[in-house]
């Protein structure tokens, strides 16, 4: 960017908000500019994220952005989490809806004994409540238990509304996961995790940025790294045999697949889903 203009990194051509080329730095000032036009999209800035609407511009105002009430609330610590996956959008989504994969994170004191308690699906949404248990220092650090050796059981509620997620871990955290399909084999995510503050506000104000980075790097990134390994492995397995059919036993994921299939008519490259590409009627997020 150069001010409010888009700057081409190759030759430095500058484009205004309407996509028109308005400066070529090596042209003499009296030389007429060519009629070069970049594609432009309606954008909004919210939550320090630039939201791009890739569909019909006239419909942009009708699609609401996710609301994040905790964003300015000092009682929560915000931990931004970037994610990049060499995998299809739908494989990434299944990971987020899949609470039964706590097995993968067992060496990080992740959750265990998951039970699906409630599932609700509409044409656009999936809501799932799971019961999960925690034990260990992580649950103590997150305020779930006074003692690390004690098992504590909580409800985690997950909501998917294409193309984004939110979830609530009872009394502990809220998470907003904005997902951007980039290509059939690449997906990005921008997550805002909020943890309940249990320290004095004066202390938190001073250490907030550092605390956020430390929690991301040492507490959360190891979880994400394990997920990335599995997700990308699943993508590679699919590419090795695109005709192979998969067995899915989690009703929440089956519901999720049904919703994604309804999003648009574009052909997918995923084994279980046929159309989970970017829906032009929806918003994608780009930081
Ligand atoms: Fe995971």
C-alpha cells in the first residue's frame, strides 16, 4: 500500500480505491497514463481486519460481519492466532468442528472423554455442544481447576456459519475463527481467542501484549502445529487417490458437510464434499 493506494510491488504502479491506475513512477509527469484497471472489491475494516467482499458489490451491505463483543472488553485477554494450511477449506473446517480429535493433542494435556450432547443444523449453520474433560497443569492455568491432578468437565459449544466459526469453552474462553479459502489446496485462518482474565487489571494492562504472545507461542501453537500436520496429511492422502471414499462417524461433521454442500454449485476437490469453494455471496477475510 502507498497511503490509500494499492502499490504493485513489481514496477510501483499505483491504483486508487476504484482500481484505476493513477501513477506510474517512471513516467514523465506529462505522459498520459494507460487505461489499466485492477479488480476492486467492497471492503470494510473491523477488528483490525480488512474484510473483502468477493461477490456482487451491490450485495455487500446485506452480509453482516461477525460480531465480537469481547474485542474491547478488558476482562478478556485477546490472543490473535494466524493459520495457514496447505489443504482444502472443507478439510480445515472438519478439524474445527471435530472435538473427538483430542487424542491427537493428548501429549499437550488437551481435552479427553468427548461426548456430543447437542446438535442443530439449518441451511446455513451448524451448532454442536460437546462435553469434554481436562486434567493437568493446562486446566489449572486456564482456571478450570484449583489442582492440576483433578479432572474437570466442561461444555464446549461450537457454531459454524459459512465461512466462519465461533466457540465457547464454558467459563474459560471464546474463540472466533475467520476462514479464507485461497485455492483448492490452500486455506488461511485468522483466529481471535479470548481468555478470561483472572489477574488484577493493573498488572494485565502492563503485560497484556507480552502475555498474549507467550500464550500463543508456548501454549497454543503446539496444538495448531499438530492440527496442521494432520490436516495437510489428509489433503495429501486425498490427492493420492481422489476416488477413495471416507468413513465419517461424527454426526456434527456430517451436518457440517451437508451445510457446506449447500453453499454453492462450484465443483470441489474434496473427497466427501462437492462444492465447498468460496461462495460469492459471502464475505472472506484478509488481514
Ligand atoms: Fe486440534
